[in-house]
């Protein structure tokens, strides 16, 4: 989850100041609820500036949110996403961050492959149980 530079949003006018975003801007852009964004904030994943009760999100907050959501789609926990995102170090080429991301990808892939094997095994057992049940039912109806 390499941190990407945010792209300017065409027609972005509702933010509190240039190069900033309101919570509703981000919710609309990413198709999530403001409650979800506040949840990520409560978990320490986002740290918007505040002006009174108003949250003001920076371009960096926007990128972090994008990476949090990408991690979620990949099946990473919030702690795993935080670990990877917090390793961002462009001065050193993000080598450690990228290596850690690869480790998490390999772990997730191994976990999913095991789940797939488990599902295939269970499907086989269901097929056998269904066949035995149908045979017993057919035998009962013949009598």
C-alpha cells in the first residue's frame, strides 16, 4: 500500500480551504459513511485538523483513507493497514514498507488458499451426505 499522491478533485469546492476536504467530501468520494470516517479517526488512523467542531482533512488524510479502504478490500485488518501505512518513508524508497506489504499479501494468500481447501473439502462432504440421504430416501420410498 504505497502512499500515492492525491489527484486534484475536479469541481472540489466544498472543502473548508484549498487542498483540504470536509468529512462529507471524503464520504462522497469514497462511497462510505461519515460514521465510518469517524470510526477510522477514533482508531487513530486519521487525524484531521479541527476548527471548532469541524473536521478539516488534508490531502495526506485523504490518501491514508484511500489506503485504509484498499487494505480493507484486500482483507487486511485495521492494525495491519496502520502498520503498513505508518512505514511510509519516501526518503529511503519505501523498501521496508513494500517488503512488509509483500509479507502481508503472502500471508493473506496462504490463509485464503487454506480456506479454499477447507471449503472444497466441506463441499465434498456435503455431496457425500446428500448422495447418502437421497439413496436412503429412494430406498424408503421403494418399500
